[in-house]
C-alpha cells in the first residue's frame, strides 16, 4: 500500500495560528496572492490573517473594455495594484501595463466559466477591504448579465460616471440601481427620457447626483430611503424640495444630515417654505457659514423643526440653491470645536 | 555551568547634567536575573533588558529577589535552544532602554534559525522583536513564484492535506478503538 505523503517536517505551518497570520500581514501584495493560490488551506489562512487593503475598486472603463480592471489600494504610501480584467483573452487586446488577471487567475485552482469571475471572487475572499466600490464608465448592452453580479452585488460605493457625460437609458439606470446595494451612489449621467421618474427604494446612505436629479421621484422618498444621510443634486423643482422638507418634519429619514440642492438663480422662498412653519435660526451667521459652503449674505436662513422630537434643521436658500443642515448635537459640537 | 555578562556594562548610572540644589535621590542599583535554555548555559541579564519580554517581565515584577536568590533560581526555558536564547538575550541587551530601529539587520538569515527564533520570541512575548522576525520570514518569499513559496515554506498541496487528514482520522479511530478495547478488558 502506498504511504500517504508525510507532512512537512518544518515550515510555516508549524507556527501557531497567530504567528502565521502575523507573517502573512507582513507580506507584499503579490506574495500574498501567490501564497493564497497554493491550497485551500493557504487561501483560508490569508483570509483569517485579515490582510488589510484600503480599497478594492472594480473599474469598467469609459469606452475600452480592454482597460477594465480591479484596483487594490493601500493607504499607507504603499504601491497600488491594478489587475487587468479585460473581457478579451486575446493577449493583443489586453492592457500590457497592468498585472495580467488572466495569468493570475490561471494560478487559482478552481473551476470557472469566466476568469474575471474567478479572479474577482478570489480577491474579495482573501482581502479585508475598508471600502469596496465599482465604477461604470460606459453603457453595457446586457448589464444584467455582467459577470460581477455572480461575485458580489454589495458595495460601499457605486459610481456611474465617465470622462465624458454618460448618456444612459432609464432601463440602464434601473438595472444598475436594482442590481447593486451600496452605502453611497455617485451618479453623473444624462438620461434620454426626461419624463422618467425613478420610484424604487435605493436603501443607501448617500446619494450624490452630479447633474440633474429631476429623474428622482420624491413622493415618499425619505420613507422609501430611511437610512439616507445625504442627498445632493441639481435642478430639483422647488415644490419637490418643499415636499422633502415636509417628509423630514414628519419624522422620515431620522439620520438625514444634509440636503444640497443646486439651481442656478436659486429657489423662491414662498415655494420652498409653503405650508412649513419656519423660525428664526438659532445659529449665528458664522455657524451658518461654516455649515454651508454655499452660504451667501443675500440668502435667507431659517430653522424648521421635526415634529416627533423637536430637532431643528437649518435651511439656507440663495442664488445657488437650497441647503439644509440637520442640526443634531454632533454637528453643532463639531462646529464649536 | 558557564555564565555570560552581557548587559552589565550599561548598568553604570549617567552623570547628572545639572547640579541639583537638593541632595540627589539615591541611585537604585540595577537588578539582574538569570535565564537558561535547553543547553543549561546561564545568561545574566539586567531587569531593564528583560523588560522587552512581557513574559519574563511579568514573572519578575513582584519577585523582589536578592542577587543571590536570583542567581540560585535561574528561569529555565527548556523549550528554547541555547544559541537561540543567546540571540534573544543579545537583542534585549542591545535594545535596552533604546528606541527600536525600524529594521533589524542583525536577525539570522538562516531559515531554521529564524524559525526557531520566531517561536522563542513569540513564547517570550517580545513584541518588537517578533514584528521584525515576522517581517523577515515574510521577506523569505518576496518576489517568489507560487511553487517556490510552496517549497520554501513547505506548504502541502490540497491532495497532501486531504491525505494527511485521512491518515489522522484513521489514527484517531484506531486509538479510540484501542481505548474501548482496553476499557472493556478492565471491566472484565
């Protein structure tokens, strides 16, 4: 009978677990990657060691899919790594200036129909990242079939933005927003259908729209998005802002901290505050200035109060737009110190 | 039994830089302790140098040994090779009361020695030296291919791991069966 191979007489595996993990945490990124491909055990060891990365970002390039990559960032002056995840396996159509994801994926001893899936899944498994994000720089014809959805749909941040203004269809926007779950959405695009209104919950904490936000249905918006902390966008009609303020007054989205709603020539006060009880602000001019970067001396500043607990929010309207800061104690404390 | 005297030279008190008006506080003489490894060679080390080791520091902090008592009761570290303990003692002496440099170039490059040193340092809980050592171990595979890493660190393949696990289970099963049989024999 053939004897099973003898376990190593000496080696890293002789170390107690915490020591092995400390060694792994001291390794370079590529060495850790290579080590993690040696066996299931080594892969799990890297995961247990909690090898810290600052950010893992999946980047879908603006127009050239051969430039698609995953980026692993370290926030300690260490070199960042970009691994090519081109949709082509043809070497001539792969970015030679990035680490070759296809080559690296071949080291991972797991079956997969798509090397990008295998690579992405492996990177996310072995690394503990403080921030995971995805950027879509271009349109996808079949975005629902994107390989990444088989790996993860959960991110800290989803960015929809290209170097040039991205022109998208409502269907595309819906597909992206419905396919992902994120704390923060940063959206910079032009939508083809100007009558389109997005009515589904986003379940995010921050919604930053670089361009117009008119596509957002604001009816019961704060109820649909109870965890919202920041909403930023342009050209939202004054009536919709008035409605958002009323939703907050009535106790929706209790953690909301800020609304930044921009509009050239600003908003009329009678529209914004229609049916809302306003009070003279309790903040000093200096405090308002510090709360709102867009403060203007010709603007109008008032406080509004939430019904459920009497919390105040300061609303400042001027020629640039409407800026609302929910005056919770933490924010005032920060202002004072 | 031989003994080494590292650490004693740095025990001399420093001259005061300014002349105090009141009488200077009496100098507390530095205390020394004794340690030995597997080879029984005793090393005399100052309490200041031993502060690097959380394990030894914890052991000696409330002892209040006299010089004679300390000499008569060396701390035995039978699980540490003599040459490795010597390295640790040297490092503690070199870094007594000094800020530790970001890199330590004096660590052994020889694989087996380094591995033994890491285990000893981990056992003695010398945090800074452990950090250096772990970095050194990590550097052993810097820029190496997966198969080179496997060879250097002796990492088994999945098949080898599975075979070893099977073997361990088989052995455990045999041992359990042996114990049951022995217990049955005892009962008769």
